[in-house]
C-alpha cells in the first residue's frame, strides 16, 4: 500500500485530522480523538518497523499518572508505554517544553507505581475492560528488561534530548515523536539514522578489525571480533530494527541450532566463536582510524546474517541472566554506499544465510506486496463463522517463524490462548501456501506441481502484473480473495483425506480437484462469498465429492498401468498418447452436479458483518435488550470478572453491548442474542438488576 507523503506540516495535520474524524465516525462504540491519533501514530511506526503490532489501547488516567497505550514483548522483555498530546491542530504549533515533560512525567509515574506492585489497584470499571488492569498484571508479574516511553504529539517539540532513567532498576529509553519527525520520516521513507552505532556508548573504545578487503569499488569489507556483551546491548537498544534486512524472524529456542548456541553460552562460552559461523552485516559508512584497524562508529548497521545468533546472545544475557563475558562472535562487515545498499544488500543476505535451511521464497520477504498483505492481515477482521459470536483474524507470516515468534511473546497460558483465539493456528498462511492455493485456483496446476519454491516467481509476477487477480488499489478485497483460496484448499484437502479419494498422490488429487472444479465452473464461485462465510458453500462440497474420486482413480490408473510416478504425472512429464494428466481430465467432459452463482467481477465490497435481516430469535432478543440500560450490561461484565462467572467471550460481548447502548447506538441481532444469554445466566446466578 503506497504511503501518502506530505510536503508540509499543515498538509500532514489535515491528513491526521481526517483519519481521526473518519475513525470516530465509523466506530460502532464511539471513542476518543487522542486514541484515534495514537492509532495513526502506531500505524506509521509499524510501517517503519519502529514498534511492533498487537498494541493495547489503554486510556488510563489517575492522579499524577496516565497511559494511553502499551505493548509487551515476552520475546525480549520489552515494555512500550505510550502517551499522547493531541490538539487537533490545523496549523503548526509548538508544544511547550513544560507540557511535553509533564506528559512524560505522568507516563514515568505510571510505570513507577505499577512495576512489581504488590497489588493491582485498577478497579474502575472502564479501566478493567479497556486493558489497564491486564497491563498492570503484566507489569507486576512479567520479566521486564527494558521500558520504552513514547510521547506522540501533533505539535513541534523543542526537546532535543531526554535523559534515560531507571525505573525500579530497569533501564528505560524515551522517544518523542512530534509532527516534524513524522514529516521527516515520511519524506525520507525511512529512519536514516535508525541504527547508527557509536561504539563507546556501549562500553568499548572501538571494535578491532582487519585492514579493509577492497576487491570491488562498491564494497569495503572488514573482519571484526565482536564481544558478546556489545552484541547483546546494541540489540537491547535497537531491537528488531537491527535485523530488518535479515530474511527471517527469530525462530525461537525450539530450533536445534538456537538450543545449541544457548547451551554453548551456558557451558562453553569461550568456544562460542569457534562453534558459531559468525555474523554478516552491512553499513553505509564507518568511522575508522588511519591504520584501518579500529572502528569507532558504524552508520546504518544491519545484521543481514546472524539474527538468530544475535537474538540468542541477547536473550541469554537480558532474559536468562546468563553471563556472556567470555562470548565473542566473528563479524564480516560490508560497507556500501546508500546508493548501492538496496541493490547489493539483498544479495549479501541471500548468499550469506546458511545456518538454518533457507528457502528461496524467504528472500522475497521484504517485497512491498508481501508487506502490504502482512499489514492488512494484522488489521482486517474475518467475519464470524456461522454459530460463532466472535471474529478472528488470518495471520500472514511474511517472514518464516513470525507466528511462533509472536506466540512466544505471550507467557501465560491465558495470554497464549487469547492470541491463538485471535489468530488461530489453522488461520496462519505463508508465501508458499498462498503461492500453491493461487496456482491451483487459477488452473496453473502443472507448474504448481513442481513445488511452491519453483512456482513462486510466477506467482509473484502474477501478483504484481495482473490487476484482475490482485488489485493493489483495493488491498482489502485482494487479501480476502487470497484467504478464500486458502479456505477452498484446506476444506477440499480435508474432504479428500477423510474420504480417501485416491490411493496414490492425495496431495496431487487435491490440487487437480480444485483446478478442475475451477475450470468446469468457469471460475464462477464468488471468492468474496467464501470470505464472508469463512467456509466453502455446500455446492462446492458436493462438487468435491463428485470430482475428487474421478481425479483419484484416473491418477492411480495412469500410474499403475504405465509404471509412472504420481509426481511426474502431475507435473505433465509423463504423457499418454501425447496428452498430459490435465488434458485427460478435461477430455472426460465431467459435469458438475452443482453450479455456482456468477461472481460478477467481484469488485464491490460485500458486507462482512451481520446481515441486515434478523431472525425471529434475534428480533426477540433486541426487544428484550431495549429497556435494559448500558450501565446494567457493563455492571454485569464487571460482576462477572470479579466473581469469575460467564466466559471471557461472554464478558467481552456484554461489555461491548453496554458501551454501544451507552453511546446511544443500536446493537445487532447477534449481539442481542449473546448479550441476553449472558444476562439470563447472570440473573440466575444471583446478579441483581437495579433497573
């Protein structure tokens, strides 16, 4: 998704205000302008990889302290706390230094009060349900290695530098994002000085290195020995921005290689450099002495190979409290100009990565289309399946290991369950899966049979070049269609495996069954209908039961009769009378038992929420809920949390209904049914309705 770049502050302010107004108008439960402003800021910083997604909206205010949002990463023990100063300005203005410092002071006070607190003092109903209570629970019990304070403002700040303090012995960092800084990074497209490393700031006068190896005008290469403490501390400071050009996220300590590195740190730290392959990094410039053997500053440092090593050493020191004093790592530092780093940097990453198995599809992780798909997947809610009351999301894994990485950030079983409810494991999809599902639906099935890695360049070219299939100007619709293809594939495969349609090559039977149904129906199945229902329609199920046995029997007959392998047949390598497997299937002139309604171009955005019509049950529930006040529903939610009654989903729905009614808005039929079910259960358990 192309980002709008603004040339001046008034233009950017106008854009922000429009975003906030639109968000407030389209919200079903109202909201606060400063929180919508925070949403905009976080979206910008996620785009810049400055913060991670899965943020908490908190909006808690108490005497002398406040917080508007937060994020906690179990992955590295990092806690981000946010506060805003939003005036809805239309022209540029200066936020007074005293006002900025006062806002940060309230954020500092919140951390000071609640880090490792003996009890949770958040009792106000709204705060319990807005996330403040859960945030304090994290601050009380989770291991926190670093606190980052963020002030977001639509004014211009005059504060050039803030002092990093400690809170309860925990190091902190403070960041002020004012309107000028947002304008600068939008214009530049990135944070240019994001990972400039001054060596002395991390406890060492310099990094020793070899003289330069300059066999190419574009690259200067230096060999260095990096202390483990230095590596752990710069990762503490820059976090994942240090490995943005790496092709993977951290694959967790479940990886045998990462487990081995951790054991070496624990048992034989002095041998780490001998056992480890070392790091490869790029930089845009370095400061070095005349003898070219002492580096004092590195500009734009990026670890392009060795993210696993870096993260393991960081976690060993800052999370596991292991000593890394005797750990050293070999570093190959490649210095490139800013003009060549985007061209040559990916090649260095691609050729350097050898420690874990690297798929060729990993090297496309930073493709703008994949970044766009990832961004949509973190925001777009999937419609609730029939019979369910809550929505979930599809998790696109842009870099291998992201899902496991994010799951590992949630420590308690309850936190993990919440994440998995929001992003069910079966709703995770990656580049290879999208590639395969796309290919079979668009009947490019012979090429797909060569494997996702081989087919991937064709898939990526199709994504970029065919707007009728993937229109970047309508990214939400494009994403919904991709997910629909995955739903079609998963459901078809489940039916074929359950019914054992085909004794040979069931994977190929799945591919060809989908491709054949797509072909025989003239692709008339509405992918957006599949997205809206989150399942394939009954007509598709019936067609699978008809087509799959024919595909399975035909494949088995070709293999057994001619001594072919299923894989070679599927790839079109083995032919009978000059005809491929695909040709033979189409020649059978199969008639589908059920046809689909025409998709009609699939351009309009179809409704993804509750349908306008209501069932008699929903109408009755709406009628019963109408005289009950929003305060009563919210009181039930608070009572249920205090007494541990109702399910967490039930508590959430009934509180949402309470907030909706408090804002004078109508509730849907599905909401009414769920809310009244919880209401009746609460009354039966003794809750008194004061209304």
